C-alpha cells in the first residue's frame, strides 16, 4: 500500500515537471543563442530537464506557492554549472585571451573591423586552432554572471576580498563613465539576456562593437578594484 502511494506521488511529481518542460527548452534555446556553435543545445536542454525532474520530486507545495518560481533559477543555474564544468578558460588560455583582446583592439583602431582567426594567428605567432579555441572559450564565458567573469584569472583573489555592496558601487561608477547607449548595451545583455545579434538589431550597432564595449567594462571594473 505504501509502495503504491509512493509510486503515485512520484508519478504526479513527474507530471509536474512535464508541464514546465517547454519552459526549460525555451530557456536552453535562449542561452544557446548567446553561445558559440560548439555548445550543443541538446546538452543544455538535457541538463535543464534533469534538474527540473529532481526539483519536481522534492517540491513541497506547502513551502512554495509557484513551482516554476521555485525551479527557474535552479534550472538556469544547472545549465551555467554545466558550462563551468567545460573548463573553457584554462590558466594557459587566459593569457592568450588577453593577448587576443589587445590585438583585436589594435587591429580595429587601424582597420575599423575585427581581424579573422588567421590574421590573429599571424599577429600573435600562434597556431590558428589555439586562437580559435581561445575565442570560443572567451565567448562562452561572456554569458556567465558578472560575478563569474570578475573571478577569471589571477586577479580573482583581489575580487573575492571585496564586499558585494562595494563591488556593486564600483560597477555603477564604471558604467557612469559610459554613454547611455553603451550602458543600455550592458543592461540588455545581462539583465534582459538578449544575444549580441538581437542587441545589434535593436540598436543598429555591430556585434563586434558590442563585444568590445562588454570587454571594456569588465576590464575597467577589474582596474577599479586594483585587480
């Protein structure tokens, strides 16, 4: 009797998860739009679905009024954890990513466009495959919350020592030095979670310029805290 009741309860919990499966798939799709082609949408969807089922089976209606309100952040967090597990920004590639960012800025200043992987490989005397992988790693990490991005590299210890409120004030101060248009780009990317392509279409600005502004903001925040 107890076994039958347990199975029935489990079945109801799984039905609850099924109701929100489309929402999980939509979440995975939106995240995938902001990632390079090397990251598989199906992997993100599977990770999210697995987390959704786990959450549904331990959901207590008496403690939470809305299941999706309870599950949404946790499902998204599971997808981000998966991206972190890829370990895309290894210690050796951090220096290369910084070198690439610097080379891109120099090239853009004289050519008004972003260099190709082949051009970067020639400029930095690196294998083109390493350049390609480093740029993929960099683009994956840009979808992470600001907290994650500010922990990249050896400067992480400096940032970890700063109180959250202090860091928020630093971010506000840095952003105040940018134009309203540039501030809007950061808002659309981090808070509205639009892709670079969508922001490009909304504001009529190139994706490479949006990426440049984003990296500039991160760099200035790190400079402001002495990292």
